[in-house]
């Protein structure tokens, strides 16, 4: 503890002399209570000073603060501003978040092409979040032409790094045969990797799986609502029924389940019966 305090005092001296890296480190210490008591106002102060000197990591942290409303009022425009400043310096995490901002229209005008541009930069630097979002963009054809092979490739790269969203997406793709051949063993593998809390899922019977989703969906489980919607959309264990698909996807979308909204958008644009769904 004494050593940490001494280390902090040394960093603080450097920070007070204008060293931007030391300013970042001091801010981090205040934010996480390392060698000094938690003080979020001081953390914000030193991140700002460091950011103004062009430190990409501090700029990214400021973006996060405003994006999530950490220690400051949530401000999507301010978040996007700092993400972009950091992203332009090549920060892969900022590029990923900026891609998300353009994807959802958070703090900026929604623009899928810009989302693709920044996400691709992030993914090419092996950022797992960037890789997953890039896969999603290819999967749904947002900002780029749909490409199942590219979608699965980028999602897999993210999943291999341990990204739970990517692992869950691969489970879905292999279960239904979307963007790839149906493969129950691969579905099981990625299902287990993301530590889903679903117990007793009936892997070998589509009708039982649809019933299982229905039971949980009626209990308000938004993931199950999404999957039940897919079952009706794809004819997985039930007869195809677009009206029922929309009904359950809308329930999931109301809980801000992003992929449910993507599926609804595709139904609206008559794109849901793409080649992705003919692999089964």
C-alpha cells in the first residue's frame, strides 16, 4: 500500500509538469482507487487535461464517461466527439465505439457506411468488439452488401478472443443454419462457451426446441422471445408464420434486443428470406 502511494505521488508530480501519459495514469488511479482514494472529479479533471494534449487513451475514456454517464451527465454528442478524436489517432476501442455510434445514430446522424468504415478499422486491429460488429454489419447488410462468409469469419475471430456476444451469435448461426451450414455440435460448443444460463435445451428435436422457447418467451425472457420469433420466421420446429414472428420479435425489440430489431427491419424491407435462411 505504501509503495502504491509512493508510485502515485511520483506520477502526480509528472502530471503536474504536463506529462500527458502521467496525467492519464493519475486519472486512472483516481478512477480506480489505486494508491489514492477514489475521486471521480479528479479523475475527470486529469483525463481532460491529458485529452487536451492529444492522449488517445484519455480521449477514449472521456468518450466512455459521456457515453455511459459515468461521473458526468450522459451526453451522446460529447461521447461521439471524443470517440472520433481518439479514433482518428488509431485507437481501436474508440473506432469500435464510434462505429456503434454511427450504427445506432447515437450522438451522430445514423450512417451505416460510416459505421462500417470505423468498425472495419477497429476489427483490422484485432479489436474483438470491432470484429463482432463488423460481422453483424456483413450479416445484416448494413453499410456493405450482405456476405455470409465474411460475417461468420469476423464473428468467429471475435468469438475466439472470448467475446460472449460473438459466441452467442455463432450458436444461433449454427443452430438455425444461418450464414453457414447447420451444425448442432458447433452450436453446442459456442453455446457452452458463452456460459448461457439456459438449462435443459432440447438439441436434437426442433419441435421440442420451439416449445422450449415458447415456454420461456411467455415468462418474459427476451432472448427466448427473439428465438421464438426466428422459429416462426424460419419454420424451425413450427410452421412458418411471419405474423407470429413479428409478434415475438417486437416483444424482444421492446427490451432493446438489437438483433430482434434488425430482423424486423429486414421483414419490413422484404429481405428476411435471404439466402442465409436457405441453408437448412
